[in-house]
C-alpha cells in the first residue's frame, strides 16, 4: 500500500483507535463494503468521510487529504461499541484472516459462521464485487441455495443444485456449465447474509 494515501491513513487511524472494519461501519453508519474498499485503496474517497472521521476521532482534513494533525479537538469522545458476539471472522483462500465484520442488525453470531468478501463479481446477480457474504458451515445445502465454494483456488458464490451423487455449482448465466462437487471443488457453507456495497 502506498504511503500517505487515504487507504493508508484510514488503516493507521483504525489501528491506532482499535477499530475493526465492522466496528467502524457500526460507529460511522457507513456500509461495511465501503469501509473495506476504502481500506484496500479501491475507492478514491467517499461522501461519508466526515462520519468516518468522527467515529475514529480524527480530523477529517487529515483523513481526506493528509493535511494537519491526525488527532485534534474536532474528534468525538464517545463512540458506540459493537456488542459482544456480533462479529464474524473474515476468511479467504488461505484460511482465517485477522479481519472481522459485523452481523446485520446486531444478530448474535454462531461459531459455525464465516464471512467472505467478494473481490470480483461471482456470476450470481445477488453477489457482486464488494459483497460481504456470511455463511453457516453447518447448514446442509438445498437446491437453489446460494453457497460459498472453493473451485481450485478461487472462492466465490454459486447456486447449489442437488445431484444424484454429488451436488452441482451453477451461476445465473445459463451459458456456463454446472461444476460438479469433487476433489477440485468444495462446498464451504450456505449463505445466510449478503451485505451489498450500496456505494454510500
């Protein structure tokens, strides 16, 4: 990550103040996919930077442009804390990461839940790039369910179809063939929440 960019300053502020992406989303009222895009440098800015700066107790000019001091009298003293048990660990192709996301509406999470952040469109209309998908790894998939699966080294969202022996993974484009679950593909979990990036 390049130094002195919005992404680097945001990551510094989050680290300094002890915020996860989920906690910052909750405290600022900004969608978690937007926070994720800002921390990864995939967004140049947001109309919600004032809300983010207030939640982090940093000066908005410093956050937006790198001007002035990071902390100052403009910050807020009280930030709503995320309730215990309302976050889910983010997973990727290499396994569990250090990132956490908040569950929608403060729903209490389960140990069998995992979160995945889609870096590209999945092929399923409901799950576009930037969507956070929370799955339950303990729920059996049924035909028509949206699922997270790993095909070779790529993790994405698919629609599950029951088969005579193994299930099949499909997408919404009928021109693409179904993939049978096998040694090269593994079903990870059934999608229970999709948190879309509404470009706030």
